[in-house]
């Protein structure tokens, strides 16, 4: 299947990685399976890699969503709130099931919005639907 390429011109060049796109929920948008495995399953986020030994691994909140999903928009404020409260304690990423259906399937995501909390490379918590 082909990947739709979304071209966005970002004026700010401050982001650490040019791949990092920020999703509507405020989380980093994950666009490839490799990125998912690297950032979520390996537990190595950009912030952890930067200073290797100082930080314990952070849990990763993964929001599975899609552009056409109405209820998913309702989870965005919730996710933003979580990010605000736990900004140093948790990584937040978003995955569009349109872009990465196989990742969603592997994670056992049957309906969206679904929020999975990964820690140490495995799912620790699942929140389905509007919280």
C-alpha cells in the first residue's frame, strides 16, 4: 500500500528531528512502523537518548486515531491535559490508523479512539473510547 505524503512547511526549525510532526493531540505523530518500534517498543525516545544514563525510561502514551474519526477529536483535549500534567513523566505519540493499520492491528486496536500506555516495550494499560 502507498503512503500518503503530507507536506507541511514548518517555519520553526527548533524541533530536534525533522521527522517529528506534531499531531492535533499535541503528541508526536508516528508515520512509519520503524519509528513506532524505535520510539515506542524500544522505549528509547528522543529525550532519553539525549542523556543516556540519567533518565529512567518513560512510559509512552500512544493515541490511535484517524482523520475521519469524530470521537477521536474529543480525546485530543484529554491527551493535551495529560501532556500538561505529566510532561516530564510520559512521552505522548499519536498514530493514525489510516497511515499504520498494521501497527494498530498488532497492538490489538479494534476501535478508535484507543489509548495504549506502553512501558518497557509492552502495553501496560488500555483506554478505549472517550475517557
